[in-house]
């Protein structure tokens, strides 16, 4: 099991994106709701084509998915990755990196995320 957990994640997230502090703090200490704040933030950044913030979010999520405990991995999958709308944002898909792309494709296979027109069924690029 990975050693990175919620409190370490929140400290890093708030340090990277201080404007999210109030929204995160108002989620009653519930990891999945806190992860939802990040999902909403990255979705706005995708809509605005803010590649810098999108890349930072994906880098952070990949780190905590790779090295996080089981609760972190689950929250990143079902409360972050599953809620991304990437249909018209191949550039954002490309920024996800192999770890998050693999998670997204697993969610597609499970029927929990929408397939993407620019991605082969089992060929994460």
C-alpha cells in the first residue's frame, strides 16, 4: 500500500492551488468531495484551455494515484477521473500521462466513463 494519504494530498493541493483552499475546507473533511473540488477545477481549466493548470492537476493526481494509499487511489478514480469530460479535449488527454490514461480506460471498460473518439479501445497513447 502506498504511503501518501489525504492530509499530505490536501497540503500539497492547497499549496499548489491556494485559491481552492476555501472550497476544499468546506467539504466537511470528506475525501471524495474534496476530490470533486479538484475535478471541477480541472474541468474549468480544460474548458478554458489552461494547459498549465491542467498539467499540474494531472501531475498531482498521478503522483497520489501511483504512491497513494487505497483510499486515495479510489477517490482519484471515482471522484476525479470518472467525472472528466475529455470528448473535445485530446490535448488534455495527452497531458494525463500513462497512469491516469490507464485508469480512465479501465473506467471506460467498466462503463463508468465515456469512450473517447481519439483513443483506441485498449490503446492508451
